[in-house]
C-alpha cells in the first residue's frame, strides 16, 4: 500500500503530467498524444467507482452512448452482473441511488466493469477492481476479462498474487523501484 501503483495508472491515463522521466506508448511520448483520443482507447476500473444517480442501463451506457441495450446486456454478462440485475424488480431500469447507494459494493464493481467492457477498449486497466467481490465472482470475472483481453493490453494492479498468475509480464514496486518478476518469483 502507498507505493504508487494507482499513481502509475493515473499517469497512463494522463491525469498527471510527469515532472521527470517519460512514458511511451508505441514509442510515442504520452505527453504528445491527444488526451481525449488516448483515453477513448482505455477502459478503466478502480476500486472506488462512481455511479450516477440514474438507472443501471444509463450507468453502463455512459462509457459508450451509441451502444444498444443488447450490447449492455452482453457487457453485463461478461462482468457477471446480468444475473443480479435481472433479480431486481426493474432490472436495467432500476435506479441505483446517489453514488450507487442502492447496490452493494460488489454490485457497483460489476456495473463499473461492465461499463469498461462496453467500450471495447484496446487497453483495460483494473486498479484493485475486484477488491469488493467475493472470491468466486472475482475468479469468474478475471477469467472472462483474460479471455476478452487476448487481443488487448490488460494491466491489473493488485495485491493478490493469484490474479496475476496468467500475466505475460509481472512487475512489483519495491523501495520506489519497479522490479520485473518471473512467475516462479511470486
């Protein structure tokens, strides 16, 4: 905790400007990219997601306003949210309340994951995105996200070693340095 994992995600998203050093994307300095078009390529899910005082459908659609309800349902299924949504009397039309107060922490996370997946981004960043989920739900969502991300870049920021076992590259932040690890070093 507190070593800068989330700050790295914020830097990739362009929320901060680097004071020193560079971040390059396909050999292009991130500061030279158009921030709006860069962010459109990213699906981001943090541990503290914001839901709007609206219905579930609109809270997912906010990431892609040209998507259809069928697209939203498919994203919700991938995020393991569709089943719980269908158990709510008004399903996708149900109001979530201010900041999602009508939903549990895990339900809010799954709505946020569906929102990110609906964008069909080139880059998915999960910053402790499954921290509010029970283990079984977390495993199902991670399996689905890994399946979806086969043609994408997926960055998972986590304290949980079991979530990165399928990763191509694993990095650890220690003593203000980024260290590359091999799977047998987990």
